[in-house]
C-alpha cells in the first residue's frame, strides 16, 4: 500500500518534475566536477610530459655539446689546428641543428677561428674583455673540463649558451674549443615556442653553483611562476625550467554545469539518458588521451632518431680518424663503447658484452698486467694516462693501439667517470719494423762487404805501399811546381812593376805632345799619337791586371777598410766611363732605393770591380740600356750590372771567372782584353767578404750581381 501511494505521489507532474530536476541537477553537478578533475589531471599530465621531454632534450643537447667540443679539442691536442678546420666545422654544423657557431680561442683568450664567417665577424675579439663572456671561460679553465656558460650576450648579437672544452698540450693551457647555440636555436631544439605557444608559458634559467645567482634566458616577469619551477640537475650545473598552462577565463567544467542545468530544465523527461553520460565522457577522454600519448611517442621517437643521427656522425668522424672512444662509470663499473671501438677490437656490438674482464681478455697477455696497473693507478692517484699496448685477435693476430684517458669529476671534485680514446697504430708500428729490417739487412751487407775487404787486406796494403812511394815522388814534383809558380808570380810582379814606370812616362809624354805644348801638330800626327796613347793605356791596364793577378796568386793582395759613401763611388765611376757609353750610343740608368749607403770596405778596389763590370757591359753591348741597380737587404748591399748585349751561353758561364779566358761564343775574341778582369773582380769581392755571380742567356744580355757586407766582418 505504501509503495502504491508513493507511486501515485511521484506521478504528480510537479513532484515528478522537482524529483527529476533534483536528480538531474545532482548528476549535472557531479559530471561537471568530474570534468573539472579530468581537466586538471589532463593539464598536469601534459605539463609533466612536456617537462620530461624538454629535460631529456636539454640533457641530450648538453651531452652532444660535450662530445663535439671534446672531439675537436682532442684533434687539436694531438695534431694542432687542422688546415681543413672550416670543412670539419661545416660538417659539424650541417649535421647538428642545435649548433650555430664553432669557435677556437687561443691561450690569450682571443678568438682565432670561427665558422661560419658570415655574420660572425668576431675573429680577434678577446673574450677576457667581456664580463659575461669571461666568467664562464674562467670557470672552464678552473675546472680543467667541459663547461657550459649561459645565458650569455653573444658578440654576434642576441642571447645564447657557449659550450667550452679547454685545450691542454703538455699540461699547458692552449685555449678552447667552443660551440655556440643561440637562444632561438636552443628553444627550437627543445621544442619550445616561448613567444606564440597557445598552451604554456615558459622560462629557462641557469643557477651559479657558487653564488646561487639565477640567470634567466627570457626577459619576463617570473613572480607568477615560482611555484612551477622544475629543477634539472646535470653534471655541469643546475638548470631550472618554469612551465605552466596559460590562464583561461572560464574552466570548461563550468560550461558543462551550465549545459547540464539547461538540459535538466528543458529535458527532464529524458533523465535516463544522462545515466550513461559519465561513462561516455570517460571513453571520450580516454580516446583523446591515447591520441596525445601517441603524439608524444612520435615526438620521442623523432628525438631518438636525431640523437642516433648525431651519434652516427660522431662515429663516422671517429672511423675516419681510426679513433674509438669509451666511458667507464666509477660507481656502476658500466662501460660504453663507440662503434669505432667495436671495429678496432673486431667485435659484434650485438653479441659482445662490454665489461672490464672481457676488455682485458682481448689485450695481449704480456701487456695485460701493465695496462691493469696503469688504469688502477689513474683511479687511485687521480691522474690521466697515455699508453701503448697490443691486442691479440683470433689467438694469433697482433694489433697495436694507443690509448689516452682523462678523469671526469663532479662539482664536488669527486671522480665520477673515465673518458678515453683508442687509436689503431698497427700501420705509424709495421712501418717502423720494416725500417728496422732494412737497417739489419744493410748492416748484413756492410758486414759481408767488410769481410770481403778483409780478405783483400794484403793486396790493399801492397797497393798502399806503392801509392805511398808514388805520393813521395808526387810531393817532390809538387814542391818543384810550387817553387816554379812562386818564381813566376814574383817575376810577373817584378816585371809588371818595372814596366809600369816607363809606360806611365810614355803615356804622360804622349799626352803632353797631344796638348801641343812642344809645338803644333797636324791631323795625322795627332791621330798617330792618339793611337800611341791608347795603346799605352791598354798596355798599362794589362800590366796592372797582371800585377794584381800575381799578387792574388802569391797571396799578397791587401785591402784597406774605411767607411765611404758607396753611392758617390758609383757616380764617380759612371762619370769616368760616360765618354765610352756615349761613344757607343748606349744609355746607362740607375735604380737605387737609398739616399745614402755607407760601406766599411776598400773604396778603390770596389771602384775597380765596378769599372770592370760596366766596361764589359759597354764592350759587349751594341745597343740598348745598361742598368746599375743597388739595394740594401738585411746587412748586405746588393749591386747588379744589367745589360742587353750579346749574352753568354750556359756552357761558357762556368769559365767566366778563370784567368786569361776569353769565350769564343758571346764574348768574341774580336774584343780587346786580357781575360783577367772578371777573375780579379771575383778575387777582390771574396777578399772583401762578398760574393759574385752571373745570370745570362745567349743573345738576351747578362746580369752580373755582387754582394758586399755593410760592415767589415770579423
């Protein structure tokens, strides 16, 4: 009866409407609240996913900066700055989208190499002059290890991060290898659109480990974001990521509530329809979340592909250099090998388990204990090492490798890992062995020849005895020849001296007659006397040349040193020879780049050389220009006498400076002369501490060049 009465009561329109309104209103409020919770959960999930992805990318980016700068620094430490630095840097920039600039800095903090050059006119810039740039640089030097500075106001403009690896050669600081990533590139690589993102607000900062000071990458107000900070601790410092959803005016759950109430008011009679609304909403949300999760997985996989691509490029570079790299974590004893390590050790990366035990098993038994002690000493005494040892492959093949290892520390100076490189040097070794074999073979040949010579010792002694007897006879003949030569030189010197006195008288009296002091002369008499005077002068020059050559051969040619103006001597010589130049209708020019040249030498003898060379140029030139060229280089004065005359053939050049030699080709015997001028000139120049030589081509002229020291050489 009670249920029947209640049924009739509910059937009343007002009661039923109120009951439906109450029930549906409660359901609407419940659904709206559930939607609110789902929205909050979804936002938090998106936020966590975004933070995790950015953190992973940031850590990967820093590790690639470390790997790139470490590899570049290693190449320079081993081989110096490569000539193809631009090619290496360009390949690095092309394959790594998150690098904008590659730099080298020398030990004076000056940027020496930059790639690309376009838009990066910073070569020669001293980073020590900038507070923002030098802070990170000094930290890198202090750590003696890789360090990232940021945010830094870049010399190229804008803000970014600078990753540096110090370069040490023989434990001496030689500069940095550095890569620069601009703020826009950094955030693009992290997948952050901090300007136009419709969902999130971002901020990235870096904390100074010593002062605790926080430096922000984006210039905006952080007062509303402090509660959203996510610390990212890595081995190179602490970074902080601020990320939160952008505020919306009305939560979508309120709209759900309003719509639910509207539906409750106008469609109460279909209240049964809303019973399953919560389940349908849950399914819809699940589908949406699954879609977003698929998208995040796609982004994650794409990032992993980029990482693998970067690792592939690094492995390629290592393969080209035949250098593999490895890491050993101290706490976990976990070892990581690069691909080139597997190639060097000839192991399959899919089947070979990298452990210290397995690693030592490949080392030659005779080198195994030494290598083990070297590694243990490095860990115990905190020191880097370099060693060469052998690998035993397939139980019989030997491979030689060179290994270098550096120790890496955390910010508390605790050893955390060993980083090393191994290079196959079996070939820089086989070559050495081949050279050793060649040396041994040569020694065997020498030993064999020595034995053969010993067998012929008696015959050789007899031959030596005969040679000694002949030498005694030759020595006697030599002494006779030397005595005769000295007598000849003395005779020539005496006769030349005795002949000069009457010749001077002949020339002098002939000159007086030509001056008509003793009476007038007719034209024929003047002609004959002029021929006598000219012949006398030629004979006197011959006598003087013979006297000089005899003094040279007797070792009695003396020179007197005193300072004089060399250019004045050249002017006097040219003026003295000017009548001969004009007579042959030649032109003489000078090329002198000095106003005054003071020589400490024998002025008379140098003028004698100039006269000989210029006279020869006049004698063997029928047309053209004679050029006297003088220049001072270092501590020597260089003089060239250049003509456009008949020239000298190559086969005759070596005969030029021999006494009493006149050449048939070029310097024809139709020309007058004794053939002593060049011999005397060569002896005088060498006596004064200089050199003389000639360049010439038949039919195209000659260039006689001699050098003299500005000051007397002691």
